[in-house]
C-alpha cells in the first residue's frame, strides 16, 4: 500500500532568493520562472521567509490608497510606473512573510493538508531535520495525492 507522506509528493526544485534580494529581483524571478511564490533562504539554506505575487502587489499599493481605495481612480496615469521605480531596490524582507509554516518530508499528507487548510496558504516549504530547505509542497501536490487515493490517472 502506498504511503501518503510528504516525500512522495513534494517538489525538490524550489524557486528561492537570498534575503538581500530586491523587489525587482523578485519580480524578475517570478516572471522568468512562471511562479507566484518564492522561498527566501538565508546563507545556510534555511527558510527566512516566503514571498508571493500577492505580497508584491500589496507592497506596491501605497498606504493612503489602502485606507481609501476610491482615491486610486484619481491617481495620475504614471503613478503605477513611478511607484514601481521607487520600490525597485527595496529589500524583499521589507514585505515578505517572515512567519512561515514548514513541514518535514516524513510527515503525512494529512498533516500537510491541515496546515495548508488552516492557514490558507498555497505552498509549504519542506525542511530536513536541520531546518534546511529541501523542497516544497503545494495545493497541486495534495490534489495528486487525492487522485492517487481515488485511482484517478493524471
């Protein structure tokens, strides 16, 4: 019988950036790798944060527009590009999620599913016993496990 554990479904190829990367680095990598999520690692390959395209977008919107969204319709046409130019060299750790849930490869898919569900997250970095990044698990990986249980060919 197949074991439904993280190591059987995780992806060992993780899109990462170092902690000193910038807004522009993140945007370039996301576009180049066709991904909406990047794991940020320290110099020991330990998870320091996670960055989603949502984080980029939220950081892009100035606080005054967050507080009063209807003002966005009065912004000048070049406000978007001006704001991006201002943020290009900002460190990603200014806006990345620093509280990251991780999981180990020996944990069950039910544990992984519970974390994804409880915290409404899209991907879970997988770490070894030294907390070093070795892969990630996302919603599609859980769907594959569901498909295996239901004997659905994909």
